[in-house]
C-alpha cells in the first residue's frame, strides 16, 4: 500500500527547480534578491540576514546566515557572529510570542558529517520545539507534518519580529 501525502504548494518549486542556477548558493541568491517574500527573508542586518527554512523541521524553523559566502565559522567576523546571535534571540522571542514552544534547538551544522544540508554557506538554525513533537508520522512514516503553511508563517514571523525589534533599545 502506498501512502499519499498531498502537498500542492510544492508544485511551484518542483516545476521551476531546473530553471535555477545550481552554481549559485541558495543563501547568496536569497540575500541578493529584492523579493523577501519569495525568498522567505525575515530580516537583513549589516553582516547577516535571517530567513525561514523552506523545508522546516517544525513550524517557525528559521536560519541566520552571514552575508559573506563561507563554510568556515573561523572566517566569520566576531561582530557578525554577535549580530547573528542577537538575531537568533529576536527570532526566539518572536517564536515564543507566536507559537509558545517548550524549547529550542539553536546551532550550526558545520560540514556534511555534522548534518549540514547546505554545507557551502554557514548558517545558524533556530528551531522551536514542543514536548512530544515527534509523532507517529515521523517515527513510522519518515514524514514531518508542519501544521502551518510557510506563507502564513512568513507573515506571522515578519509581524512578530517587527514588534520584537521595535521593543528593543
């Protein structure tokens, strides 16, 4: 028996994937774009930027990347790293406001052996987590269920981040 999981929002991506320049880094492409909605870019700072993960582990899964194209944490300027951590704090505050997670996974996967899906451009994951968020779909079906569309998450996170950033001194 074949299980079918309908994901009609994926049609746009899979029908245009061959049109994309495979030699251009997805993070560099996102930063270079002026269409933040299409790249899911949540914010831009002096040396880094944040965006939603197109293939989220959970609702709200975001990433923070340096603008500089590098895979080596040692090459990232200390001020950029500090900026990235400030952005991670803001993302966590927005996620707390919107989704009330019980915890977070925050970290870098450096290199393929460490689980980096895109190893050529360093990025920091900010993943909200809930008690018992691994259900039978993940365990039995090797499938994740993300209950909110990425477009809705983008709208909600953009609004929540504006509030979080507006409240900082």
